[in-house]
């Protein structure tokens, strides 16, 4: 893999071997139209997002080191196929972002951990270098923004929706609420929210490629609304399951207490009495040998099944059915065909 998200930056001990530039910033007016391109493992970095990356491929490591020694500026472009080991310009997406390396740490295994901040969207143009790493012409893309009351209302609506989502989604930290509420620029707000949403890749790609800020916010509003609905449904189902489990546990404990009370009062154990009565009925029916063996086996199972279990009721019903069968009853049959025809016509004809 060329680069992948790394959720944990190294410890303070590891930072002793790092190079950092906390105050470095990009002068947007002097950006070069030719950038080193770092392929990403199938994901987009939205403008202003600060992301830790783990760089493991040899050419990508050289790219990052060259960038850090120069201006620390590089292009961040996702691969179309994340499994591809050697991406080419033809296998990258057309759009990405220009980023600034804030920190670089060399690990003992030779890999690099970097902290990058995306700045602007870019569109990839002609490739001018393929080895040892990619270098391409790029075009810088700006948001299309037309201030209006409708846009202001949409921004407020999306902010309110997202704050509601933060309260439902466990993967969104509470600190995002203050950050979102303090973000006044609608384009930056849309990018901030889109970068944190747990949505399908194609949907995130569509949001990334939308330059019209109002369209981006409208699309984002639909995505947030769907996430809220899914989380509410999930919470409802989880609550129903928990309530069902709690009810079964409550019934079980009540039955256990009831048996204990009956035992203290010297009353007969009701489930045991039913089993003993079934055993007496089985012995009185004079079943054939095979039927008696089946009945005895089921009766033995019934003694070991808790009375609160649904299986207890099923086995008991089966044994009661066995007992009710006329095993030893004999009746005289009327084998006259005309009589049988008369009865059938009277009861079933038509």
C-alpha cells in the first residue's frame, strides 16, 4: 500500500527521532502547477482535514522524504483500485487535494508516519514523471459560492442535523459539536462534516467532487438525514431486543421465586406434579412397546427442561397427545359400502 490512514501517531519517545514543522503554511498564491503525487489507499482527504498517514511503499517513502526536504507540498490522490501495488496515472482518480506535511517520523522498520493537512481541491493533468514516483501537472479548483438566504438557511439546517447525529453516532466525538458551530464558511463546513461521516465511498467521492457549495450542502443534508434514520431504527431494534430479554429474565426469576415459596409452604411442586400425572397416564394406556419407549424418553427429557422454556410446553403437549390416543380401544366397524356411500354423500357431497 502507498499510504493508508493511521489512527495513532507515535509516542513521545518516538517523536525524539522526528522532524516537525508546526507553523508551516501554504502560500496559496505561489503554489506550483506541478506536484509530486502520493497515491492514497482508496479514500479522499477533504480540504482543511488533518490526517495521519502510514507510508510503507519504497517509492512513496522517497516521495515523502523529497517533499519534506523541499517545500513539503504534495498531491493527495486516491487510487481507483486500493489493492493495486504499483498505481499509475491512469489508475488514479481525476480529483484529489494538495496537502502540507506538518510532521514526519521515521519508524524503526523504515516506514514513515506523516501528519498532513489538505488545503485545496486539485484536478490531475498530464503526467510528467513516472519514476521513481509520480509527478503531474495539476489545476487548482475553487468552491462555487453564491451567497443567498436559502444558502444561509441550508447551512443552519445542516449544522442542526449534524449536531443531532453526533448525539446518536458513537463514532463521532462530542468535540465536533463546538467545531461545527464555530465554522462560518459554508464550503468549509460542508467539507468538515463530509470528512467525518461514515458513508459509502462513492457517496463521499460525489461530495468531494461537488464544487457548488449549495449543491454539496443539499447532498450532505440527505446523507445526514439517512444516517439519523438508520441509527434511530438501530437503537429502536436494540431497545426492543433488550426489553424482550429483560422480560424473559423477569419471568424466569419470578418462576424460581414461586417454586421456592411453594416449597417453603409445603405445597406440591406444580410442574413436577404434572409430570408425575403424565407418567401415570402413560402407564395406564398400555401403549405398544415402540410408542412406550418414545413416551418414556420424552418424559425423561421433560423432567430436565425448565418449566419456563418454550420446549417444556412443546414436549408436554406431545406427551398429552400420545396419552389421548385410543391405544387399547376397539370398536365394531360397519363395512357396508352402501351405508358408507350414504354417510359420505350426506356429509361431504358437493
